[in-house]
C-alpha cells in the first residue's frame, strides 16, 4: 500500500511538472509589439499661391498750391492746401510664395488692384464756381510678410513698396481746368489673418496703410489762353480692408511626431 501511494505521488509530480513547463514555454513564446508613436497632422504653409481680393478703400489727398500768394485756383489762404478724401471699392489679385520654418512663415507677395477711389468737393477758396476732384484707379504693392502659424491659422504682418495712379483736376463753371495724372510711389504696412481649408484653399482678411509721400507737378491751365503755369504738391495716403481667397500649390499637411 505504501508503495502504491508513492507511485501515485510520483506520477502526479511528473504531470504537474509537465504542465508548468508547457505554460512556461507558452509564456516565453509570446511577443509584445511596441505601440506606434503618436503624431498629429499639421498644415504646411510653404509653397506658391495665387488668388483674388476685394474690399473697400479710403484715402486723403492734400492738394497744395506752391505759388506764393496763390495761383489761378487758390487765394493763398490755408497755406494753399485743400484736403480731399476719395473712397470706394478696391479689387484685384495677389501672387506670392511662403517658406515655413517651424511655426514661423516668411513670404514675398505682389498685389495688383484696380480701384474706384474718387471724390469731388467744392473749392474751399472759390466755392461758388470752382471744384476739386481726386481719383485713384489703380495701385500695386510688393511686400515681405512674416507670420506665426497655429496649424491652419496664420496671423501675419507685412511691409514694402506701394505705388498708385493719382488723377487730380481743378475746374470751374466757366470751362477752365487744370488736370494732372501721375504715378505715386511710397510704402505700405499692413496686417492680416488667413485660414487654410479644404486642402489647399486659403481665405483671409487684410488691412493695409499706404503713404505715397509728397509729389510735385507743374502744368498749364486749360484753355491755353489763360497763359498760366501752375505748380502743385499732392500728399496721398490710402487705407484698405479686403477679403482674400487664394489657392496654394503643394502638399497641405505634414505629420509631426
């Protein structure tokens, strides 16, 4: 009986040892795969873009008679200066290129805009008979831009060259006139906010301030029978607020780990 019990115990031990060995083998054979690194999709602002813009503009033209004591159109009061404020629609397009370095976005851009900034006021010198007209029908800017991207959002500032076509006219009810058209050169500073959506489309809003400095001109009155040569100075400034829509060429999204 004792021999039988020993035999049973030995058999149980062998069976238990085999089960433990099998379980250990199973555990040793299992492999664990490391979880892939987490990443997020980040918009890439780098690339060439082209688009259109439209909005509203307003300005001021300080029109000054340089003849001491006043010429045909002024009487020498108020320093010979009359300010006039043309305003109206602006519309055109932009083309540019952005480089993104980390969150910073550097860019170059050119804008070409038609305009309907115009106004006609009665002369402050001879209001019963004379008038002054000022009109801007085209302007352009070439600027550098710098912005800080927050994924699809890009606030930025800009600055550079601005040019505009200014037309002025002094005229009266008797048919006399003095007209002049000239290209004005100056500077522009501005700021804007853009949002990228639907892949490569970018919508935005922008404010610009342009100052064209003081430009002088000499011209003859019409009709020529007046035999009068006039000399004037114009100082033109313009502000604009525009909405923008652009299409950017290049991949819109990169993975950041």
